[in-house]
C-alpha cells in the first residue's frame, strides 16, 4: 500500500470506516479513546503531566487489539497516522452523538 493512495481526508474516511466494519472493533476503539480523555483529565486535575505519556498507550492498545484479534487487518495508523487519529476522533464523536450510522452506510458498512 502506498502512502499516496488517498488524496483527501474524505476519501480516507470511507476507507477508515471499512477497516472498522465490525461493531466490536469500533467498541474497543471507543474504550481506548475514552481512556485517552480520562488519562488527560487525570493528568491535568492531578497536576502530574507525566501521565500524558500514557495517552497513546491507552488509545492504541485497545485499537490495535481490535484490529489484530477481531477485524484481522493492519491498523491504518501504520500508514496514515495523522488521518487515522483524526478519523478515530471523528468516529468517536459521531458515535457519541448517534450520528455514525449514516456514515457507515455511506462507506458500505452494514
């Protein structure tokens, strides 16, 4: 896979959703992303910013676990780290607001 496969985030977004087709994969991403926010809050409120170093571990552990065990594909973040991070947050907030369904349909995910 070439790093120039996608020329826009919109193109990548549809691919990203297809790579997260299984609900359990998305659920583990939501766990990881929620932990990212929890760790950030804990670090700021507790005044120990060293905890911020745990944010990528919290987020990626669950995401990669999902890809390797459930989805059985290679995480998109290995090739598209910036767009993958942005897409993860977009997926998370669309899920939280109940607006992810139409996006999954657009991407052909049932």
